[in-house]
C-alpha cells in the first residue's frame, strides 16, 4: 500500500488563501490517515501550523505574487503590470522548471490556491491537479489590464494554465469565473472557532460592559492611526502587536495566545477589509463585522453581497475608519438580530471531490482503483 502524496501550493497574498485551503486539507487528512502532505507557501511556518491539523513538509517559496500591494486596501498597478510582464517573458522556461520540480517530487495530486504556475507544470509533467479559490488571477488580470496591448498573450497563458486542471473548485461566495471550462461551485469554506469569550475577558480584565473589537486586515500590513482616535468608553481594540500601541483601550492580540479563528469567534465585532477568509469566517462564526471597501478590487462585490445576506454587517467609509468614528456603527450592529450562520460545508465537498485520486493511490497492490 502506498501513502498518497498531496502537494499544495498556497498563495502568500495575505492570509485568506490559507483560510480557504486549510479546512480542505484538514478534511482530507481526516479521511486519508496515511496522507503525506507537502505545502509550498511563502507564509510563515507558524501561521501554517496554526491552521493545519496534520503533519506536513514546508517548502518556503512563492510561485505567485498575486498583486503588488501598497497596503491592504490599494493595488500598485504599475508594479503589478511590470511583475506580470517579467514573469511571462520566460513563461515556457518557468513551466519546464516547474514540471521538472513536480516530476522529482512525484505527488499523487497537486492542489493550488490559487497560483497557476503549478497547474501548468503539473499538466506538463502528467500529474493531475485541481485549483481551489474564490477568485483567480486571470480574471483579476483581465479586469485591470485587458485594454493593454501587451496583456492578451499573458492572459491566454494564465487561462490555459487554469483550464489544464482537472477542475477548479470555485468557493461560495466567489467571482463568476465564466472563462474557466471546468468550474465546480461548492459551498462556503471556513474554520469554526471555539468560543473562549469568558476566558478572553478574564485574561484582559475586561469591565462588565466593555466590548472587544478585533481589527484584522489580514497578512498585508496596514496601520490605522488609533493613537489619534477620540477616546472611546466601553470598547477595547484588539490590534496587531507590530502597531506598538500602548493605550488603555487597546491590547495586542498575538500575546493572547489564541488561534485567530478562536479570537474571531470570541470577540464582539471585527473590523476588516473585504476578503474571503475574514468574511466567511465572521459569517459562519456569527461575529458581527464592519468593513471598509478596497480601492478597485473586483472580488469584493460578490463577497459584500453574500455577507449582507448571511451575517450582521455594515459598511463604513475610509474617512470614518481613519478618524475612529466607529461607535455609532458598532452600536447599531449590536442592536440587530443575528441571522442564522451559514454552514461551511464546502471543505467536505472539496475533500470528496479530491478523494478519488488519493484513495486510488492508497489502494493495496492488486486491488483495482476507482476512477476519479
């Protein structure tokens, strides 16, 4: 009997791609105890260990850059365009190198969220691959650069890579992806946290009427001028340690020692930008959310529409956020009835779709495998 080997490529463009991939990997590992897992990602290994409940080998590398960001809210379009032109200038060589790498690694299946180079490399090496995400870089590329005379060949290479996969598991909510020939739509994917509200409040020595609000803008550094905000009563802001705030109404969330998903479930509200991981997890964990729109990010419309249908949420303006004028919006959120949280059954759906390749690899010698 052979141990099936899953190679997963997880984009380091923020933390949302890990939030999508990890529940799927965990569901697969629970079904395939012999699973051998290799993860390639530029994310910190500690962040991977926080989300993945199984052993894995980590290849610290990036096969995509997604978009060059000025901060969590704004894209550097000029730098992004140059990065794509530079990458695709040697595209065939990159695909050859990726194919040789995968052929040497010999995985049973390649799963990508959501780089397209490993899909192209897997196709050239004759290894089955699957993509998983709420977006794809080809659709975003067309949104930003379709009118540029240099863009069509690059866009076609991106689409060809995505369409070389066995299928693309498009998460709910997600972009339309009408250019993808083998799109399969699945339910939301999100981790469910443990409610540690009481222990968290004791740890922070909260007053009885004090609310905890998590400020979470993902893995792309964005700092808010909280030191300049008006003094608030009854709210403690939980902020990244890197902001180096030393105020009575703030607390760094990393030293609290809680997994981010448990923290998200245990606070009274979250403030965030539109992103799949935070939106899906807030909705599924019944945590109210205030969001501020990103500048010209096409994925956000489908995320926002879905969030309003399934969660307690409201939009705030960037000026309100930077000025710290948040108490009225938060007070309104806390007065609303909480809708029934959606069920994140997408991870099990994805695991079911991927299982045939891995189960076939684990079949004892002499037993006929089931065709995917």
